[in-house]
C-alpha cells in the first residue's frame, strides 16, 4: 500500500437496496411489536433471574456450609429453587405469548397437505390391511 494514496473503496453492488429491504422486513413485524416487547421483557427477566443461581450456589458453598449456618443454607437453597421456577415460568409465558393458536388465513388443514403414501411404502407400513 502506498501511504500517500487513499484506497479507492466502493460499496459492493446491491447495497443501496439494503436499507429499503430492512425497512420492508421491519414493517412486517409492526403489528406484533407489542407482543415482541412483552416476549423480550420476559426473556430478559428470565435471564436476570437465572444469573442469580451461581451467586446463590457460591454463597452456599463458601459461607453457609463451612460456617454451619443452616438457616442461611435453607434460605439460599429456597432462593435457588425459586430462581429455577421463575426462569421456567418466564420461559413458558414467553412461549405462550408467541404461540398464536389462530390459524393463518392462508393455512390449509393438515389433512389436506398430506399426500397418500406410495403403494410400496403403504405395503411396508400396513402389510395386512384387512386383518
């Protein structure tokens, strides 16, 4: 490289379309932004609660057990159980919020999407269909 010459850099072809494409994709999520915010908050809360578990375990191993403090041991163990339960609850709530039970307008019933098995496969699956 020559230090007195600035490199001639040009953006790759097609990158001028990227901001427009990103905006177009983000517009698809616009109707779901409230649900996405709730899911984000639930995932964040689950992450924060799960971070407490190693600290609780450290306190159990370094303080409660060596010093024989059974009351503290019980509280810390209860905290670990509560942390696991809350992490699971937040995860289930986030999954439930994402799970939309209403079928899409373009979705067809599952039995209409299935094709019958070819004859050789059907014979393997049901070798004696009339017995």
